[in-house]
C-alpha cells in the first residue's frame, strides 16, 4: 500500500512507482487502485448479514471476485465501471456500512489487513484476472443495489432515497419501504423468491408480466425491484425481446393493485417446498444469536435428545465426516455404497443405517455414464430399495450444461439450497473438484466451506466429504478441515495389494468422536463379483505366526523365530485358526 503523500499519482504511473521502489518495512500489504472499478466494500461484521449482501450483489450485479478477511464478515466484491471513472459512494446504516470505492480510492488486496487479519480471495486472485473480464456495472445498477441494501443494514430513509436516481422517463423510484399503491417486502426476500422461480415461462407474456407486476408492487417500484426482475428475465434460455425497463414505467403509470409479494412467495414455495424468506431466517438467527452462559446445575438438568446414527458407528445425525484415500482406490464405489445404505436403511461394509434417510450426492468428478453403471451394479445386488424416489438423488456436474459449482462461493451455496431441499444427508465427492477458492493447503481457503458445512449441521443435516490423499498418505491440503469434523476415515492399500485386485483397501478411523473400542477397529474390505466382503486386519505378530506356521514350524520354533514367548505364540495361533487364517491340523 502507498506510504507517502501523492500516492494516487505514483500509483497511476506505468509501472506504479511502488513496484520500482525498494521494499519498506512499514508496508505489510499490497493495494489495488480503484480507478475505473466499482468495489463494493462491505463493512459488516455480522456474518449472516454479510452473506445476504454478497448474495444480493451476485444476483443484481453478477458473480465476481470476493476478498474476505479471516474471522469477520467484512469483505469486498470487485466490479468494473461500465463507463467513465466514477467516484466513491457510501451507504451507512445502524448495522454497518457499504462503500462503493472508485477513482482515487484503494483497497487492501494482498497480505495483512491493518487489523492484522489475513486477506483471502475467491474463487481466484485478481492478479490472475484481466480487468476487462470483471462484470461491468452501471451507476443505475449500483443505485439499485444500494437501495436494496439500505433496509438490510437499517440505513436512514433519506440516505436510501438519495441512492436511487431517476429512471428514464422522469419517474423517481422508491428506495424501500411500503409503496404508494400496496405493501412492500424485504428486497432480499423478493430477490430470493425470484432466484427460485424458474424463468422458463418468459416467452409467455402474461406470466412474464405477472411476475413483473408482483415485483413492482412488492418493491414499491424501486430500482432494486427492476434490477431483480431484469435479472430474472435474462436467466431465461429462450429467445425473447422482453424489455423490463419499458414495462416498469408502464406499471408506474398504472400501478398493480391486486398482486404483490405474496404471489412471488407462493410461487417460490410451490417450486421449492419448504422455501422460507431469508428475512425470517435472519430474524430467527438474530433472536437466538445472543450469547448465553448456563450454570453447571443448569447444564446437568438440561435434557438433550439422544444423537441417533445416520450410518453407524461413524456418521451421526448432524454429523460432519471426511473419507480420504489415494487416487484410484475406488472412493466413488464406497460413496455410492454408503449412500445407498443410508437411503434404504440397510447395512454396508461394517456400517449400518437404522432407518432410511433422504440423501443427495454431489459429484464433481465422475462421468455420468460411470455413475449410472456403478449405481446399477449396486441396485442389482441390493435386497431393498429407497422407500421413495427422492430418497437418493444426484447432482452430477457431468450432467450440467455450462455450469460449474464451487462450495466456497456464496452464490453457489445459495443455489444449492433449493437442490438440497429435504435431504438429510449430503455427500460431497470430492473436495478437489467442488472447492476452488484459494490454495488447497491454506487453512483460510477452507473457512467458507467449513461455515457452509456448519450451516448444514445447524439445519439438521449430516455432511460427508470425500477427498484425495497426498503423496505422503495423509489427506491432501490443510489439516484444519478436521477441526469441526466428527469422524475422519482413511482408506489405505494393503501392503500386498496388486492392481488386478481392484477395489481392495483398509479402513482406518483417524478421528472417532463418540465411538471407540471394537467399533473403531480398522478392517479390510474388497469388492468382488458378489459384492463387498470385510475381514479384520491381521495383527503384525499374528501375521508372522501365520506365515511361520504355514512354513511348517512348530509352536516352539515359531516362538523362537518370532522372539516371543511360547504362550503368546500359542494364543496367536489359536486366534488365527478361529479366524480361518490357517488350517486346523495339529502343530506339534
């Protein structure tokens, strides 16, 4: 960051002066000059509110690069000005402040923030992005966003109205609050409803017009409402010549009187049963967000519901787990088998699902045709079926058209909510293909995904991640992933494994919160023509006893060769026989 007077002139040189000056011990970060850019700087500490504002920006202005500060909701979204080099704009409210940085401003972009916290970019860093590829936004769009953001941060009405310039045609848009011709709704609720309602019927003029009238009435004819309806219209894949701005002016001259937010909310709930308005969730979160301490006596008196198992012993209700192993070990086979057991309330390997539960598998790696073949093989050997069709669903990226998915992005997390729906268990296969924000070995890059997983847990769901092992055999990337997990399962190839054996591996529990003893013992499993088989892992001493016995040595000779007592050799020999590892012939 510039450390001397006249920094703007120095920063506008080519190359910037600070790029040629010697390093300064007072400079702990690198700044981004905002000339020609529109940077939304969200000075919001509340993580839930910050998430809502980022989602609102993604819907109204487009998805873009996001700079976060570790440990706080404060973040910045990078856009470019559609024309000229506009200056700074500010919207301040009781719950925080939104600044739109422009010409002459700078953003702390790399290194440490002056507060001492690390700065993290997602999905990629701006030094890997051409400026002209950033979403371009007009000042009308910025005004619409500020108008929509105003009630969320409880900005003063005067500030919000100043943020909404005149529409073409001389009609002044209302910023927020009840419209003159009907009730108004929270703009984020309207945006969220439109995000769920499919735009497939844009070609049907009556339906398109109905959505527009409802949006106009719900938002009091605001710029935010126009931006939301326009974004909804543009999501349609069909060819059309709809012009929301022209129709918006018509609504102002002949306002809708018998339609409004209720229509949008009804359509959203019809499209996605269980959909709720974000404002209601926010109120619930805020009502319960106060920190409460209890006495030891109160804690002991509190009755908690027993934590039931989803797939015992390792995945409980509201559980978070991770299964990892080397590439090619057939983790997807394991994922599908576990998912089918959960969906049918049956057993798989040494795991058991007490009852059927709805499962969503999000697959970012496998070709859909391979998934189909493997699922068909499982169903052919199964003795039970899911009780209903929606008990086992798939979101396979291979079946999407021009659509990616990044669990570290707020917008993608929001899109997933209506897909997840009533699912009680979400399986992520795998982290490497479905999480792109930041570097894999940086702990901070995992934070957005961790927050998403914790949100799923609060919603009553269990999440099971699949991941690759690194060259050293440990899970690839940061170990911070394990902090909030209940269970970490490691898949390892046996020492005597050969490629022709296919799916054969050992299952080891590296973290086993809530279970121990025999339940936590490792075991070996293999997939054959008749399905999966399992067996206990052989103790190294027992393996040596079996090997020496097979070579014809007596118990005494085995004990001498293995450097153990004769009684221990005898006990291991008996256990090996009980397990069927050697014949029953008498060893002298």
